[in-house]
């Protein structure tokens, strides 16, 4: 009896050791969520989630990154889940976080885009219409929307011909005086999909500004911007 009891205790102890030493999945040095998130939750971890699912806001919608998990965030999470073959319940739990971890690099950028791609003007992110920190933060959110757009287009390459510009760079290329490029939240896109296809699909991925063929000087690219404060789409050759 003592032998059996000792064996049982040893097994239990060994099992407990395994459970206690199991490390949670983590985000390659970027960010780790420590709880399941659903409607009613709030906090910085909700904001981090919103940044990553804002590209799944839905047609003509922009998801606020305000740290409050409401119906719009739940809908964006659900679309993200459906897009990647997960149970689309709008609740961000271990499976949703695991997919997000697999999609990001150590600096929190999505795996198919990098800060360097969005800044070939001024590597300090200074000199635009907002502070350098804000421009870089805007660029991060933009990249996550582009990651969603890329996936929705069939995971085909999207290239960025121009993104953040300082005021001086914007002036040098003849950009509009109020160009969203100076805010860090705009990008001109080329790549495998047609410009019209990119502009049309962008309507579903959180972009308030979409310009493409048919709009002056946009015959050779599709332009997208987060532009949270207004809506302006114009690509007449694409039916937009």
C-alpha cells in the first residue's frame, strides 16, 4: 500500500511539475495577451488586439483602437477568425492569439511588411504633419490593415511605392499639401493584383481614403489611407 501511495504521489508531483513549467505561447518578443477578450473588456490588451484586427473592420467601416471591446471589435475579430479558418465567435482566446503571434515579427509588424518599406524618406519619422512617434504608430496600424488586404487578395504580393513622407519629401514629389502620407497612415500600392482589384478590396479593410485609376495621377497605383476622420474614395475606372 505504501509503495502504491508513494508511486501515486510521485506521479502527481511529476504531472504538477509539467503543468507548472508549461510556458504560455508568446509573441516572438512583441506582445503577449494574458486573458481571453470578449465584449465588455477594456484595457491596453484590447487596444493591441484592435490594432491587429482593424483590417477586418468590414465594408466602409473603420475600427477605433480605443481599448473598448464593443460590437465592432467583436465583428472584426470574427472576420479575422473566419479568414484564417478559426471558429468565428468574436471572442479572442488562445487560438486567435496563436494566429496573431504567427503573423507578427518581434517588432510587432506583420510578417509581410516592415517599417523600412513604409519610410524611404526620413528614417526618423520626423518632419511630417504629426510627431515622429505618432507617424510611426500610424504606420504600424496601416501595415496590419495591409496584411489583412493582402490575405483577402489571396496572399499575393503587395508592394509599397510610397508611404510616409516628411513635408519636404512630400513637396519634392508634388504631393497634395494635406496628403495623408505626411501622417504615416497612407501607402501607394503596386503588385500582383490589378490596381482596381486592390482599390475595390480595400473598401472592406478599414481604409477611409482610397484612390485609384480614374482619379488624377493614380493610373499607376492604388492609394490607401486609414484617414479615420473622413471618407473619400475615388477610382472611377474601377467603379468606385
